[in-house]
C-alpha cells in the first residue's frame, strides 16, 4: 500500500490539469458478504461456496481486483489519496459468523466435499487479481466459545463445527483475516446474552457503555489473543443492526483504543469516500443479489460512476 501512496503523490497532476477534476469524484466499491453455513444444495442459489467461486470468476472476467479491507479503511480515513482509487474496478470480500466452513471443507453426504471459503480464496488468485497486499477477505467471528458451542447445536448440526482453533492459522497466512463480530451476536437461540436485560435477537439493544464493552471490547480482546494480535481492525454489526449509540458515540470514542478503525453494516450500498467509517455498507449474497445475473447488475451499477469516459453515455 505504501508504494502505491508514494507513487500517487509523485504523479499527482498540477492544479490546472484536466485530471484534477477526478478529485471531485469518489470511488464506488462493492463490499460483498457471504455466509459459509449456507450449504442447502449444490448450486449458486442454495450454496454460498458455489456462489463465491462463481462470483470471483465473474469479477476476474470483468477486470476487478480485490482491495484488502485494511486498505479500504485507509482510504476512508484519508490516508490514501482518493483519486488513487477512482476509476478502478475494486471489490472487498467479507464472511460473517465464522463457522468452521470458512476455513475447513464441509463433507456432505449428498454433494460430497464442499471447499472452504479459504480454499476458494487461495485458488482464486489464478483468475482474480489483487490491488494491494493484505488479506483477500475477512472472516467476522463470534468470540464467545460458550455461545458458539450452543449455536452449533441450535443453528448447526451439533457436530462441533464452530471452533476457533483455525483463527490464528488463518490470520497468519494472509489469505483470510479474522475480525470481530461481537461476543455472542445477542443470538435469540442462546439462553443468555451479554445485554443487561438479556434482550436477544437485535443488536440495537446494545445501547450502553456496559453492554458495548461486553459485546465489542471483550470480544476484541479475545479475538486478538486467539489470532496472535493479528485481528483485522474492523467490527461487523450482528444482523447488520447499527444503533446510533454505537455508530455515533461508542465506536468513534472507544473504537480506536480497542484497535478498531471501522465497522460494517449490511445496508446494501457501495463504499464511497463520504461514507461513515463506523457504518460501511455491504451487499449480502442471497439477499441483495441472487445469482450471477444479480451480481452483474450490481457491478454495472458500481461501474456507472467509477469509470468516466469522455464519450460515455450516462447510466
């Protein structure tokens, strides 16, 4: 990333050059979200592993490159010149909940071996480039071992497939980073959650310093220990629920001290230069788009404002 920043400043056009007009534009980057527990069949619509591999091949065929999440954060914090990203076809990749299938293959009695997200990412370098060094994707994990053990029963098949023994290896190899998805997701299938009134099923209930520390600060500390202090410095709101308290007060005030530089929602929009770093929108596979044609339309929209040409028709 440092080399790109220095190159951008060396090549910065003079104030009267036509290229300076590009500074009035913003990058428009899709941040895509997948869930490795979505394995309900052998095809795109029923299996996020199939969807991820097909999507990465489509992105490569359209000339996209992966932008590591830490570099997106750097751009949003103004640490990278905005015009360095304008006009580039860039995408960020994220995975939610941290099921073992992010890192380990799943053996299905019906469909055979389902490759892990990590395996797909590793192979994808053959067909999808990367803009800068860093993890190709980020896996947002639930910190609490006790919560994951129960969720493995209530949301999985009870086979012990929600572990944290792979976090450190994944964080170290540079392919799939590990980051904070809260202590227990305030999941409604848990008997108790870290919320002062035991309110479940909505992260909007995390609206006090006590609850935010329990859900975010303690999770960050645990994930840092388990990754050898390599946690990617970003948070992901459970359910995509963004409360004004967390977005406007807690995270701006306390996030940097916890090692956090941003947070992702699931608002279904593009990451642009003007976005709030504590509520960066994402698109969710199976929700905001379904099938390759849906992703094609999303990318058409992204490219509408990122590649201005003199003779380009308006989108």
